[in-house]
């Protein structure tokens, strides 16, 4: 017998948004002396502290601006906001799995938006 779990909701978050959420969890756990931080939670907090370069509000704003561009969907906008690519090669790696490629102008347009936040 196979048990299937139904996906009820899905939401994309940037690393900065995850950092904000995990900080509130960490504060809750710190207030309660009987509850420890599990290893996985501590590692997740360490990871977002290291790699989240923007604050949550800036990353949300960047994602919104990127989604206004023609060939940037929600998932790709979140990847770009997390990675903050600095040149065309770094940005091309984000699009490597797609069935289309971007022109130099399209890449530069995305990089110009990212440069405002990086």
C-alpha cells in the first residue's frame, strides 16, 4: 500500500526571507530553556546567516522587480535574488536548465536590476 501526501500549498522564499523566519524560531527556542535547537535547525540558521546577503525586504523588492522582466518567472527570480549573479556567465548558469537562452540584452537587463541591490 502506498501512502500519498497531498501538497496543500507552495511558496517560494529567498534565503533572506528564510533567515528572518528562522531568527524568530531561534528567539522562541532561546526564551524557553527546556527546548534545544536541533542540529538540523542550527545548521539551517548557520547556512542562511552565511549566504543571505540582502535583508528580507530588499530581497522581496528585488524578486518583484525581476518578475516584471519578460523571461523571469517566480522561481527564477528567487534563484537570482539568492545568488546575486555579477556577470553573464553566472546568470547563464541560472538559466542552464531552461529550454531557451537569453540574448545579451536580456542578460544585461537582469544584471542591471541585480546590480542595484548587490
